C-alpha cells in the first residue's frame, strides 16, 4: 500500500526531473524552447518548490495548490502533442515567431518526444494528487 507522503515525494521527483530535463535540453543541448514549451515550464517549475514546502509543513491541502498547475500544464502539453502529431493543424499554433511548436528536436526510442515527456510528467503529478485526495477520504 502506497502512503500519502510517498505520493507527494513521487510527484515532486516527477516535477524535479521535468525541470532538470528541460534545463538540460535548453542550456546544455542548446535546444531553443517553443512558446508552448515555455508555457509548460511556467506550470512545472513552481511545483518543484510548492510540493516540498507542502511536505515539510505537512499540509493536507497540498493537492489543491498543485492541481491547478498540473492540470493546466497537462492541458497545454496535450494541446502541444496534438499539434506536434498533426491532429490539430499547425495554422492555429501559437508559435508565430522563433521555434515552431511542431519541430521534431528529440525522439527517444523513436517515439518519445519532448511534448510527450511533458504530458507524461504532468499526468503523473495530476494522478498522484488525485490519489492523495482519494486516500484522505
């Protein structure tokens, strides 16, 4: 049985891993983030601080601070994936300058892209917070 604190720590590691990977891609690999990538970072980076503060303060309401960030980030990441894979036409993309939101920069194992990694991270964080709420009841 997974306890509530482990769910929070797991969610924090997902947020931290996502932040470190995004910084690695942009600062070490020199890949320029697109507009949607920046929006996703805006939703992810605060979680690296919010989650451990909630853990340290033993705040039972932490999911309610985390979920707005993770759900909005997940929606942006889902939109980015739909755009990336051509489900949504590129004509309605917010990327009007700089790097295109559909530029294929990395494909690990032939199918895991940067937008997919983001969607997975936000989904795992959202599921962890939802499970935490269910365990409270």
